[in-house]
């Protein structure tokens, strides 16, 4: 991915997630670890001036609460060193 950013002269990478596992569901298995590992290696491979954004969906069920679905809750908590901006998608 970092090679493609360089070849295209892009300003970075926009990662978009489509679906979580619910805010009380620990059944995300290794998704948090997999995503954090990917972000870690992507950050290492990109030059410092390239950005990484990470967009995750807000569950329609919880759109008026402050609950964040797994694995996004942990990616947000532990991925701050790798991601320049987190976004929440509210497309229902």
C-alpha cells in the first residue's frame, strides 16, 4: 500500500471499515490485533508526511449514545500512534 501511495503521489491512505461487532460483543476475535498490526506496519512503511485516516461506522442502534462497537473501540484506544485522524460514519 505504501508503494502505491508513492507511485500515485497520494497524500496518504484513507481506511474505511463497514461493520463492527456491537458494543458489548467480545466476539471480534483477533480483529483488533489484526487491524492494529496492519496500522503499525503501514505507519512504518509510509513517509512521515503521509497521513492515515481511519473511518468506522456508528451503529444505527447506538447513534444517540456514546458506545463504540468492537473492534473500533480498541483500535481507537490503542491505534492513536499510527492514525492521524479518526472519523465516524453516520450513513445509515
